[in-house]
C-alpha cells in the first residue's frame, strides 16, 4: 500500500491498479479522469496493451458509476454514501467488469476487486466486497434486466444509461422521449474518430491512400452528411503509427465532423480579418487559417494561459503565419474591431461530448448551466459589436441545452431589436441542412451524437444588418 492508502501493485494486476487509482482520484479528489489516468500511467510506467486495458476499465467504471451505484445499493441494502471510499471504488470497478466488460472471467474480476480493498487498507471490508460481487455475478441476468432494459421514464433511463437524472429529465422535456433516449444511450458509445487534413501541406485523397497503405482503415465521410467538410477523414479501429506521425508533422488534426461543421458555416475567405473568441485549444483557429490559405488575419482570444499556449502551438505545428494569439478575457479583450467574421465557440456544459469525457456527466448541473448562460450572453453582445456592417457572426457550443443555445440566440436578437446590440439578421441554416435543424429554432442547427455520429454541436449564424 502506498503512503496515502492507495492500492499499489502486488497481487493486483498493473492495469487494475491503474484503473483503481484513477477511479479514486476522480471521485475522491475531484480530479479530471483523463489527467489522473495519464499521471498515474506515467508514474507506473504502463504502456501498450496494459495501458489500453487500464483505460477501458477506468473510463468505463467512471462512466457507468450511475448504474453501478444503484446495483450496489440493491445488493448491499444500504446507500453508497455509507461505504468507505476505497471500498466503493473497488465495487464500482468490479461491477463494471462483471456487468459491462465481457473479457474478464467473473472469478478474476471479484478476486482482483477484493485484493484492491485489502491493498487500500480496508481489509475489514474484504468479505463484504467479496459477497456483493459474487452475488452480482450469480444474479447478473436479473440485475441487467432490472437496471439496463428499462428506459421508459427519465428516472429509469438515468439508471440504464448512467446519467444524472436532471439531465434525463431536461432532454425528455426539451427534445421528447425518443430523442432523449437515443442521446442518453449514445453517451456510452465510442464516438467516431475524425481527422482534418491540412490542405496547405497535402490533399485529402493522398492522405487517405497513405493511411490505408500503412494499415489504417481511413475513409471519406459519407457524402450525404450535410455540411461535411472537404478536409475531413474518418478513421476506424487502430491508428497505428501513421496517424500520430501525420499529426506531429502538421498534416492531420484530430477534429470531430461536428466541430469542423462550425467552420464550414463560418465560411472564412482569403484576405479577411477573422476573430476567434474563446479559441483554446486552437482546433478551429487552425481550421479557419487553413481555409483562408493562410492569407487572412486570424486573431485568437483565449483567457486561460495554458490553452492560449496550445493555440499558438497548434498554429506553429500547422505551419500557419497569419494567426495572432491574445491572452485575455474575451468580454474585455482589445482585439480590434470591424471584423469580417467572428466565431464565438462559447464555454458551455459540453453535453454533446459526454461520450468522449468519462467524468463530464458527473460534473454538470442545472446551476452551472445557468451561470454559463449569463456568460454566453455577455460574450454574444461583445462578439456582435466587433463585426463590421455586413459581417458574419457564428455562435456555437458543443452542448444540447436550450438554455445555452436557442434561448441565447433569442436573447441576442431581442437585444439587437432594442438597440443594445447592432442590428442582426439570423441566417436560415436549417433550410440548407433540414436534417440537422433545431426543433426549437429551425433556423439554427443542433447536431446529435445518436443521429449524426458526431459531437453534439449547436450552430447559429447571424449577419450584421447595418446599411
């Protein structure tokens, strides 16, 4: 056992020790799962298959906490709040293996979880953990039927899909039962892996051919998908060494098709002056500059110093020279004015990207959405005021929440009518891509992971309508 009581490798396999440490760091220390996993993996020196196995276990146990906790309470007859944190973490990991991971024999999942309890200094609870997990194995069919097969109500779907009940209720109310159920289920499925080809350094067909020659299953996005970017490729399965090498060389950038669609809507042109507010980590900044042929002026504003550094690093990696990074609050930054195009990819609740961030669902709340919506209003007013007459404003979020999306656009248009913002005309994006139109505001787009197999982006475009 380590000095802080965390499990150390002994009889416990290194992948499970790593997964266990990550689960504990996430729920006991408030650490971000991805950061905690990387730090512990580097400390333990795990790589290759062991690291991949550990990541599947850690991310899965964090993601499926909601379902596992209900199972624990039913099996133990007590609230999870009454359990010692090291024991609860081991039970969450063991139940994930028993209920969701087919590769592990039951006896191994149970024995390893019990060893984790012992190694964490909770040997007094080893018998309890053993009994709970063995019962779960014996009663797996009944458990899975009662936990996973009913999503007919928000409360049942929250358990089946391991989501906060408030989120299930919000989507039920805003989107309807069918869409809500589809979205909740999609939060637990791996997202599509897409890449953007830097057309300043190569062309898409050549890149796809090179990746295929290296054994990577690469393809072009489906032609019928609206707003498919001309520089996107989709990768299935393993990326091998070819994809990381192309990323390092500035030829590829990991970017979902939903994210790329935002810049498709922005439609940057050569020789324009373009502002990217809230730009970190710089994925869209790079895409904007590439689309101008690196012949425009792209100003990127980012408040967080680390993320501002990432924006600059992205531009350098891609070989871009027309990008200027300003480290400042976008609501106050002195970035100039009279921009041809402004992109506001606003801070949001990230509810359209839950599948790729295992702990994100447990960090969100209605109160946080309320705070974000106030910031979004301030940013939208600022962004509109920086446009030249006839200039284009694109507002996007990677969330699915009317309060952050359609209601913010309605608020901006009311401000424009009241003279509190420049006059604005909302473009009808839904007419060009009806399959992606928002039900609440058909002139805007709402992408969905379940339907569109990409990040759930909201996109709106307005034009400054001065004479």
